[in-house]
């Protein structure tokens, strides 16, 4: 099954072609990062308008790049939610209109399910079941994944997600937008242990998380720091160490609770080098494996949407062209058609 995937949930326009037999045939992506930098964050109206400009030319270039014609498609998948309503509507309307014109099935895909399953784009592919650590934008969650469509929420953030905490802390340190990658890079030059920050809920006994207090601790430290310029790297390192400590501890606890032997990490924070190194090492000591998406598929992209579209369309999931978008959508509400 050859599926076109369209991703427009926030500030990246991504399209891709995925074939059930041959794998990923190609993908193209346009990032709006430069446009939003002047505002210190994503401006929803500007994001939606830019998707309108980009999505059709990107599809056309992908078809040329892969030697594909529209008639070859077996289905079209698009991000239905969660995300920015205006941005989601662009991808949903383009994908549904194209599907209707071609007489091809269309399907709305859950953005977080796509992140969760994105390691299936690589090799080796994780086998089910596994624990999934989702660290994407405003979400930091742990799931028990029995199979595609069978997701049980184990733990959630009670306030700021890890990605939000990275971005907000980067702003406190004057690192600009997007702050997460900049903070992680600065942390590489910081001294481990030079700055001690709290590990919120690390030993809470459950699998929930909280990162707003960590951000507040950094704010207090910054306000009381006379030589901030000389200490930024140490603060960044201390912050990153605290985030990683909590994520690793909670993920290992999820492994213990489920007795699974595999972990899958999805989402933008999954690209963090410190998290990858320390989680892999800790899991290995317990005889478990950790699977990550390729770095290019940690952030939003069309490839993961096309992948999930192919998996679900093959099982009979399909829309009726009367599309809607779901800016708020719980992953645990999903199921796979029988």
C-alpha cells in the first residue's frame, strides 16, 4: 500500500511517501523556525498561512523526486490532531480534497501515535510489546504499547512537559527560539554537578512527572546570579541532568511495572544526546533495549504520518471525506479497527 502523508500540526510542513512493502520512498520538510524566531515562539496565524503556501509545492516536488504520479497512491493520511487548529485544517483540507478528487481513501492520524511509532521507520524495528516514552512538545507521557492501536497511559506530566521546560528555561538563559536544542548544546560545555537543581517527583512512587518547579528553580537561580554569563553553561548542564534523571527513572519504573523488555522513545526531546546515552545505558544494565527514531524523524515530519496511515488503512480505517480536526486529542482514546 502506497500512502502519501501530510503533516501540518504546528510549524513544520512535511510530506512523505511510504510503501508497506518497500518502506519510506521519500520525504520533504519545510521548517518555519526562521519565520517565528522574531516572535520568540510560534504564531498560529502565520503558521497556518505558511502551510497554505508550502504544502502543494512540497507534494509536487516529492512526486517528482520519487518518480510517482498521483494515480499510484492507494491512500492519503494527514495529521488530524493534536496541534494548532488552523494549521491542522490546512493539511486536512488539502489531503481530503486530493483524496476525493482521486477517489482514494483518506485518514486522519493522531500526531502522538505517529511519534510513538516513528522508530518503525528505521532498522532494526522494535517488536511489540514495549514501553513508549513520548517527549514531544507539550507532551511527556509513558505508555504500555501492546500493539498498534492498543495504548495504555502509565504516566503523564502534571504541568509543563519536558520540551516546554527546555524552551522556557532557554528563554530564561537568553538563548532565543527554539530554545531546546540551543540549551542542550550549551549544556555540553557545562560542568556536571556545578549547579544542583531539584528532580521533581523522581521518587513519587508513581509514573507521573512535573517540570514546572524545575523551571522555577532555574528562574530563582538566574535572578540571584551576579555572574550569569560565566555560569550559563553550568546552569544548562544542571537543568539537562535533572530532566534526564527524571525521564530515565520514570522509564525504568515503567519497565518494572510492565515487565516489558523494550523501550521506544518518540518526539523532539528524543533527539537529546544525554537522554539517549543515559537511558540506553540504564536499560542495558537491566537487559532491555531502547529504540529511537532517526534524528530527522524526532521532530514533526510527514514520514511518520504516512507510516501510521499505511498501518491503519491496511486494517480498514478510513474517513468519509467529511473531515474535522482535533486540536486536543487523547492518545489513549485511539483503537485499531478489528
